[in-house]
C-alpha cells in the first residue's frame, strides 16, 4: 500500500469554488479508481492546524491510500485528475506540499 498526502493553500475568497470543483472533478476520479481496486481510501480535509500557514489562505490536506504504487500512477495519469489539477492550480495562493510513500501501519475502524 502507498499513501500520498498533499497540502494545498487556497485563497480565502475561492474556498467554496474550490470545494465544489473538488467534488465535481476529483471525487469521480477517486470513485473510478476505487471500483478498479486501486484506491483504498481518500479524504479532503480543511486544516485548522498547520505548522506552515499561508497568509490569506485556507489550507487543505488531501490524503489518498493506494493498494499499490500502480494506483498512484493511475491517479496521476487519469484524464479527470489532469484536468482538475490544472483548474485547482488557479485557486492556490501558496506552494503545494506533497508527501508519499509506503504505508507501514494502518488502523482499520
């Protein structure tokens, strides 16, 4: 399993538009990859805590867990994600942070 986390800094004046766009564009990509057995779980989280706040931004943590590294590549090359990624860049007022790697432990609830 592989987990990828991204922190996005969205301009405060674009939050509703960003969240609506995420639901419209990225959520269907997640569902497609879930049906194909490539996404184990994924979340969009509005951050209340950040050690790297960006002035004028609401920060979001996007986390996706993939069954294998193939899932991560399938996500990044998915036409729906590529289209959304270009749109999402227009909402950002700070540099995106990305992290990922092999999942060592997972608590299933």
